[in-house]
């Protein structure tokens, strides 16, 4: 399939602080792609490089066939960006904002905007300056969809949206992407929402990508095992152990290996254990299991 985004050997530093090194990933056309990572791992930096706001220390990102810091106006018009925030023009109403923005985008389709406003129960005469943070997010998301972009980049799309409105937006987004064959690159601090909507996931760790997989494959192949032991166990990360946790005599081990492999591994380490079970995980648990709680 055609790649809308290609990240090639991307390295970036702020002064002497390395954010990530030799990062590589591709995003296929028509996919909803989620990037997960703790604060400071480089999610927003990656988006800034994508949009040409930052030049990487080395490597490059190709967007719709063009290098990110050399995007032509024609290509920029094909990208809808929600970036850490909301709208200016506090004196405008919902309707006036739409009319103002429509003049800048040749593929503008106001139907997408007003459909979302209706779903979110936004009054057309409501002024931006009197909106809550969540309402501003709704308007910003509607304006991005009205651009009818080939690629949507949503940096923490859920900012300010309560649970009900997030679910409404996610349902609308999924239908929009499916019906119009859009590509979406998104981040969110609310990981449980991402599980429902994304096709593929990147998990960013300290200075590198820890994982890039289809979301279903990640959740099927990454496992959480719980057991008890009287031993004082200190397991290090290796080809079997992705991460571990302990509380008194109860241990949790995260791994891409199966239950029988874990039994053999513990036996080889001469660890006395009992009550070894596998526990199912949702995406948020799997993310924490892979990256650690701290």
C-alpha cells in the first residue's frame, strides 16, 4: 500500500539532550495511526518535524512525497493539523469561523463541519470567546474535517473533551475515515480511547521506538503473567522479560512470550513460584506494562 508518511533514520536533539535516535516508521494510506509515549518522549517533537516547524538533527520525514521542512503550499493544504490547542478570533461565532476558514482551503466542505457541530450540539451563534476548552476543541476538530484533508494530524485531540463528547467524536471520526479513505496520525493522553479507534500503534520509549505494530497484534502477542514467590526476585529486561513489577510476594511479568516459555524461563533461573496465571490486558495496561509506571 501507499505510504502517506515515511520517517527515515530520524534523530533529534535539543542542545545536548537526545530526544530520539534513528527512528523509522511508515504510515499507510487510509490507516488511523496512534503514537503513545510518556511526557517528554518526543510525540509533539515528531509532529513539529512532520509539519516543518522543526528541522531534525539528522534523518528526514517524507509527507505525501515531500520532505517535511520543504512542504509546498499545495501539499500543506492536504494536511489538517490540530496542534496543542484551539482557535484564535474570540469575537467570531461558530458560523463566522467556518466562513472565515473556508476561504483558505480549496477542498473545503462545510458539511463535515456542521455535521460535527450538530452532533456536539453547538449553537451556530455561540462566540468562540465564550466557549469552554472542550467546545473550542470541537470547533477546531470540525474545521479540520471541513478542510477535507488527505492527512489529519491530531496532537492530543481529546484536550478538554469530556467522556461523552470524546466518544461522539471518535464514532464520527471512524465513520469519516472509513467513508472518505482518510489517513490519521494522532496522539492522546487518554489511552483507552485510542484502543477503539487506531489501526496501528507506535510506542515511544526513552530515545527510541519500543514497538510498532497493528493494535490487535500488540494486544494479542503481549502478555501479562502474575505469580507468587517467597524468593527475592530481581529480573532484568532481556529477550523474554519486557518489564516486571512486584508487590510483597506477588510478581507481574510482561513478555511477548507464551505461558510455557515463561515457565521454562523461571525454571532455568531456579525461581520457586506458584499460582502462575496469564491476565488479559486493555491497551492502557499493555502500554504501562511495556514502558513501566515511572
